[in-house]
């Protein structure tokens, strides 16, 4: 199993906590914003775009404190860590779960997630800092996983290595969920906002 150093995983968990906290504190504001006009509620795209910026901003702030380099790329954000001759780029990206419980993260054919740069000093690794959000714009899961391949002709589905959970979302004892599914939650194609971009 390919795994970052424990100090790096600890930092990733700190980033994940900040993302989770911002969702809990401010996720409701996405609904406030989209309620301002009925056209904002016609599709999930406006809400998805606002939600995405909320979580990207939290990730940037926390990553900066944790010593990651930050790179803006094609509308996405990479958090970069290096050590031991390796350069790991973590793309902050929204995903979903399939009906059978598998993770699903997609990107465009031109995404930099599908390529690695050759560097004589470092072995570059492509990773996801992936998150799954709820309809109320809070976070259900945040994971780290190496991108080991892809399938499809565009948008493509990313193939992941071993998954590292970054936040504990285990329900408290005696908790019973009443959630029976979120209609439209898996309707997105391409990027997080439903478009077929390359980030």
C-alpha cells in the first residue's frame, strides 16, 4: 500500500477538519444564496459551485498553515507536499458514492490528474483529497487516495489506490438514520459543478 508519511497524514486530517467545520458552520449560506432567485434553483450547478468554493477556501487556508504548497490549476486546487524523493499533489475534488458503495470521482480527458511530470529530483504522485457532500452542503466523507489510473472516454472515472479516511463520520451509538436517498445526488457528469471541464 502506498501511503504518505504519518506526519503528512496528520496534516491532511487537519485540513479535512477545517473543511468539515466550515461546512457545519457556513454550509447553510449556500441555500440562502440560491434562494435569492428561482433561476439559481433550476439545477444544482449554482449551489454546487458555491459549495465548492466554500470547501476550496477552507482547504487553502488549512493547507497553508500545515506547510503545503498551493497550486491553482484549471479551476482546481492542488495541495503539494514533498519528502523522501517524492512529490505528492493532492487535488481537492468532489465525488460521490455509487449504488454499490464505490467511490466515484470524474474528470475531463485533459485533466492534469491523468498525467505526471518527469523530474530528476522527485517522483511525482497524483492524489485526491476527495470529499463527498450532503444536500445541506455539509460533508459526509473526506478521503485521501492515490490516482492509479482511469477508465472511460470523457469524462473519465478515476481509479484509486488504497483509501485513507481523513475524518471520522461514524454515527454516535444508538443513532438511526432516516435518510432514504437524495434524489439527483448522483446526476452530475464531468466536474463537480456538472460541466465537462478538465480540472
